[in-house]
C-alpha cells in the first residue's frame, strides 16, 4: 500500500498495480488549473462519502435531510445502479482496493434483483416492474458498472453481456429502443420523458459491450440508434437527451474514423453539444450569480430558466465526450469553447458538495460521518441523494481522465 498526499488529505492507493492509477498523475495538485484542482478534491471527498454510505448488504444509503437528520425516501434500483457505476469508476480512477470491493459488492447486490431468462440462458432480466424502476435503464447502467469495474472477472463480465442481451430484445427495426414493459405500446406515449434518458443509456451500454466483446449486432444497434435519435434530437432537443446519447455516439465516432457512420456520429455529438453548451448560465448574471456554470432546462418543448443542480454531472460528461471528438478532428475553436464550458461546469458542480467550510454549523460527528463529501441537489436544496453524488462523480471523473483537465 502506498499513499498519495494532497493538501486536503491522504488517499491510500493499492500496491502492486502495473501502472499508477490516473489520480496519481495529479501530483503536485497546485500545478494544475483551478477547475482540475477543484475536481480532484471533490472526487476524493466524494468517493470517501460513497464508501461510507455503503451498507453491509451492498446497497447504498439513499439519502438524508441534513436539516432534520432524517433519511430521505425515494430510493430504487436504478439510482443504486448509478451509484455502483460511479463507485466502479472511482475505484478505477483512484486505484483503491476498498473502493473496488465496495463497487463489486454493490453490483452483486443489484444482480440479485435480476434473473436469467428461463427460456433463454444468455439473457438476464430485471425482476422489478418498470413502473417502479425502469428495466431498460437499470439493465444498461448495471452493465456499464460491471464494465467499469477494475479487473472484473470473466463471470461478472458474462453477466454484463447477459444484461446486454436483454437490451438486445428492446431494439426496434427503426433504430429506437423500447423502454416500457408492454411490448405493443409506444414507449414515448406511455413515458414521454423516458426517451431523454433510457435509450441513450442502452446504446451506451451496447457500445461499451461491443468494445469489450465485439458482436455485429451491437455495432449495428448503435448505428441504427444514431440514425433514429439524431433525427429525434433535431425535432425534440433536450439537454438530458443530448447528455444520454453523446457517450454512445462519441464511442462510435472514435472507431474507424473515416467510415460514414463514424463521421455521422461525430457530427451528431458536436451538434448536440454545441446546443447544450449554449444553455449554460454565464458568470456575471446579477439575477442568479450562484447558477453560473449550470444549465437551463426544457419543459413542454421550451427552454426555461430553472435552478440547475446535480444533473450538471451528466452534462459535464457529455461535454467532455464532445471535447474529445473536437480534439480528434483538430477543431481548435470548439475545443476552446468546450474547455471553457467544462471549467465553468466543474466549478458549479463542486459548489454543490458538502465540505469542511460549509458544514461548520453542524455537529462534528454528523458532519464528518454523514455530510462531508456528499453532493446536495441544487444550490437551494441541501438534501443528499446517492444518485446526485453518483452523477456528479461520473462527470468529474470523466473530466479528470480527459486532456481538458491537464492544461
């Protein structure tokens, strides 16, 4: 075991790794830009908080109302899967064995709420109805968590592939992803907001699965999904839709770059994220100075200036992917614009974290054990939720593993 020493604390890193984990490259931290310093501090505090929130049965404590010192209601399996994904990403980033063990335990606990299809052993289905927890979204995020787990064993990776076989069954001939339980009803008609989240998660899982275990149908699903959802975005732009689709399309854009589908994927990523970056609140707005770096939302098909929150983590991840695509194309104007947007988003997001400075009015044991490191929901909503912290962590870690954080 060795230790990385930062100005805000010491992080233990496992010994015996073939190469230093990504976190180690940020020594000394003061040599990096301010957004990068903020992101590193936030990730270290956030991973420690998530580790403390993990319970003996593998699931995470969902959340708290700090003002009342009471647990928060509203947990379900998809939110737990997002936490498992963030924990796996954090373990890979820090190289911390305990965090890897926590992520593994969380994944195993969530696999327990799925079952192998008795008629098709290659397929693993979520048990709970989508009315409680969306099956398509849950299967996709859980598969992604397994793929992100450091040194996942072959049996666990095989379970991720079974989850992707469930996603395979949700694919439609027009390129869309079916995300409700009834096979004959329209997903968009039954759950109109779900289109902004679940299809993108499914395509992302299939894209990563294709990288891990190539299969023609996986690649074809992402290409068909690109055709369908790029057109859908033009007709129904939404920031969450852009953020959910971008990781899958960016993965496609990075493969065989001269192929027509890769060129189309890169164009879709840049189009969606140019629009997304345009939704960002600028600094210097006297009406809402604490919103700077966050993003406007869409309601009823129209842009609205509502209070931003931890969903900024998803937008941060999306813009990092777009930055990488722009850099791949040597598009200097876009990389500069995205980098500025990333820095502003990081600073806003880090402002939603409980730290030593903003918890001094709480009792010491409670603040140290329950608050410090967690991300609250919005600048005016101090409640803690595991999925809010998970979303922030995913965005910040994606930022720190990109060249945008290095200079």
